[in-house]
C-alpha cells in the first residue's frame, strides 16, 4: 500500500502543473473576465446615458426574486463545472497517452523496473491518478475558483451599495452544485474507463507516437467499417451505432450533458432549467444503463492488456 501511495505521489509531482495549475488558471480567467465586464459595462452606461443604467441596476437588483438569483448562480456554477469536465478530459488525454510511453522513450523505465515495483502497480497507479487523484484536484480547483469569483463579485456589489451576503452568498447552493461536480467526476471516470483503458494500451504498445494508435486507428476502423456496410451490404443502420457511440462519449466528456438538456436518447440539445440536485439525480440514472457496464468490462480488459504489454516492452 505504501508503494502504491508513493507511485500516486510521484504522478502528482510529475504532473502538478497540469493537474493543479490548470483549474486555478481557469478560475483566474473567469475572475478577470468578470472584472473586465464590470469595467466595460460601467463605461458603456456612462457613455450611453450618464450612468442611469448603472443606477437602475443598483436599485433594482435588491428587488429581484431570490429564486431567480439562485437560479442564475446555479446556471453559472453548473455551466463552469461542465467546462471543467471538458478541460479535465483533455488534460487526462495527454497524461494517459504519455504515461507508459515517456519513460520508455527517455529510458527511465529501466530504472523504475529495477525497483521492487510491479508492472501492475505502475499501470494501476496511472489509472488511479486519472480516475481519482486528478478529478479530486479539479474539484478543489473548482471550489477555489468559484470562491474567488464570488469574492470579486461581492466587491463589485459593495461598490454599488448592495449587500453581497443577502443577495449573493445566501443564495448559493454550495453542497448541491459542488456535489454535482464531484459526482460528475465519478461518472466521467466510469463512462470513460474504456477510453482510458484503450489509451493505456496505446501508450504501452506504441513504439512512437501513441496518439496515432489511440485516435487514428479507431477512426480509420470505423470509417472503413461504415463504408463497407454502405457500399457492399447497402446497410445504413450502422449510423445508429455511431450515434450511440457519440452519446456514450458525450456522457463521458461532460456528465452534465443530460442534466443540462442533452438528450440521452439522441444527439439533440434542448436547454432545461435544472438545479444541482436534479443534475445529480439525472447523472445517477446512468447506473441503470447497461452500456456503462459493458464499457467498464472493456476498460478492465484493456488495462489488463496494457499491464501484459508493459512487462515485455522496455524500450521504444
């Protein structure tokens, strides 16, 4: 157990820039955009009607229904959380592709294999980092980013003579919205387990450029299979298969898709007004989908294959 924990710590320190700085940078960008929006809106108001628009906003915001304010905050928190899910996937995409390839490329694999560390522990530590460690860091980064955003927004409200505690902080659903992101990270890890397993295999097997095996091989196989059925068998039913795969991947890229209006039965998007607890309930319905468990089995098989290949491939 101590060895496995040490491997997880190693992964964190080697990739702390991507895991830790990325969510914080996104939060800083959101805060900067808020400041720029405040400065720009203020200047436009002064230029257009001598500040009357600003005065109107300051006087009217206190009379807004708290339910509407709460809904607006929920939209912001859930929307930014969905953005974090997309970014998390791309961070893990490059992490996993290089996880079992980079040490073969630079020869450091010989050092690591000289230590009392099994290939199973090495591969599983990479998987645990992608499915547990990195998502938890992103959860912390999202919370810090939201708090920073709300603090800056509070200062702006104070400049307008508005009490931020009654207007803003009292209307934030902390547990529901942050809990939705946490559960979304868990669902993302489960839905994308077959993708992560395939990427681990590509990283352990490829002699160079694992990206080609991980991405272009499935794309080319799907392309050839599609046109074979279309031209030889005159079968267009395979379109439904591609749509199913697209929906499956959409749930992994952003587990909030169904909760925010993305249909789980088609590729249509119809925005819906849902709170954090409703998004959580929508995501939890994924446990009743057999496709989830088929994907988990495939992912487990690919992880096992990656471990097997790792034992016999020491160099590129």
